[in-house]
C-alpha cells in the first residue's frame, strides 16, 4: 500500500500539471466539462436540465473530448462522470420522433462511442454516483470499468415508453448473467449499486463519500504501469473476446511474445530482477 502511494506521488510530480480543455468549442462546453489532472482526463456530462440525455450534441461533444490528443503519452486514463443525480437518462426521446434517418444516426453515434472506448489506448472508467438509465446504462456498461457509489441506480426502462432497450441489452447481457439482464430489460425495474456489483455490471461499489478516493486508487494503479504495455494489452483483451478459446490462446501466445519485444517490457523485467522501480518510457 505504501509503495503504491509513493509511486502515485511520483507520477503526480511528473505529470502534475492541471489542464482544462479551454480550447473546446463553446457548444461542446455546454454539454461536457473536461479537465486533466496528472494524466487523468475527466469528462463530465454537464447538461442536468436534460437529465444528461445522450442527444446528438451531447454524444458529439463526448466523443470529441474522448479522442482529443489520445496519443499523448501523458494521458493515462479517462474517467466519465456526470453532474447531478441523473448520470444519464439515455437518448433524448425528442430526437427519436418521426425521422428514421435521424433515429439511425442517433443509435449509430452511441455505437461509434462504444467502439471508440474499446479502441482508445488508455483505460476508460465510468464513475457513477446517480442514476444511469437506458442508453446511459449502455454507456457505463461499455466502459472498461464501472465504479459506482452505493447510492447509484441502473435501469433499462425503455419498454415503459414503448421503446424496448435492445441496444442497451447488448451491453448488459455481455457482462451480466442472462436472467439478471432479462429482469432489467423486461421489467424496467432499477437495480442499486450493490446489486449491480453482485451481477457483474459494476467493477466496484463503495460508499458515496469514498467514490473519489476509490477512483484515485484505481487511476494511480494504472499510472504506475507502462502506458505502452496497458495499451498493448487492452487492444488484445477486446480482440480475444470474440475468438473461440483455442484461437484466443494461439493468438495470446503470439501477443505475449510481441509484448516482450517492447522496450518497457524489457525494462520491467530488468527492474524486477534488480529489485528497483521501473523507469517507463511509455512508448510503443
């Protein structure tokens, strides 16, 4: 624990600059608030008057904030959070009335964001202290990790307004047991943070007062490692999920050998042998 804290403090010293995305457009700033501290970019959904609904404007601002300078080696982690008690109510229903072309664009945009989350070379963590519903639940379930407070709630209530949560169902059914996902989709009833953790939706659930500290603990653990190694590993992690087991292990063997060719891999092994902290360069 002490060593982890010391490592974290060293990282904060190295990347200690606080950066605000002041070059974001005025329109983007209406929907998201973006800041960076010590290599951690926090993107906050910031439109509580629409319950942080995932309108096209909101999703465009979110995706732009996620991919900005994503290859900067100083960027080590992205945290998605939200202002207000409603993390996100899901898609803006006003955009789903009548025009099929707009409907398809709305659903495709969130699909693109989820693809972006998987392709981004750093971990993306959903920080939830509120209610994530429908497409909002889909979004948090699609992050690499979901850390929530015990005050959080999750639901897929679309059938209540005549729109079954088919796309949110894709996200939750891939990380939760089938009966629990079916319960959420068919009843629309919410589950709390503890229940979400037991069902596999949430990575961690902590008391509300400890949420920030838990996010710090996780991001510090990530930052203590090589960005190049984390990026390499995250890419294959998502690739192998769609492979048959035998092929996954065949590809995994090759990836392990490729991993050992990275400079940071060599440094990590050497530092372990020499019983010293590694000196990462974070470059592929």
